[in-house]
C-alpha cells in the first residue's frame, strides 16, 4: 500500500514509510490509562502522512528511519489523516537502502517503481 491510497477509514494497512520528522513526545491519558505519544511525519514516493507513535515505538524510530507498519489503521485527528499501528498492529524498523530518500520524499522528486 502507498500513502496516496490511504483514506480516513483505511484498515489493515500494510505500508513502508520513511520518518521525515518527529515531534517531542507528550504524556496523554487514554481509556487504557496514561501513555506517551509523539506525532511524526512519514512518507513514501506518493506523499506524506502524520503518524502516531505510541510508547515504545517512540524510542524505536528516529528521523530518516525506514519503517514497516503491518495491520495499521488511519483515522482523522484534528482535521488530518493520521496513521497508527494501534494495539493490534506492528511497527518495525527495516533496512531498505533502495527506499526513496528523505530529501526526495520532501521535495516530491521520489520516483515510483
């Protein structure tokens, strides 16, 4: 799946992205108790999307990391589409030297395969 294919109701999202930026983590209260969350911007050759990073996932990634999300979902938060791996999904850092660079994604010059 690619960023351009994501809708605000996308479920079972399997996608590879590069982390472009990460905001400072903050503490929030959820229905499950307290948690840490950070909002990142991530993208591929088709566009960018906000990404919610929860708890341990925050420490797993850094700017320029390439990640693979399996079984994620998209929702609308504060008027923007936002992707999350959620409780049932998985986020892992992958080594993919062929994935478009941060600069190419941000400038919109990344080429699709």
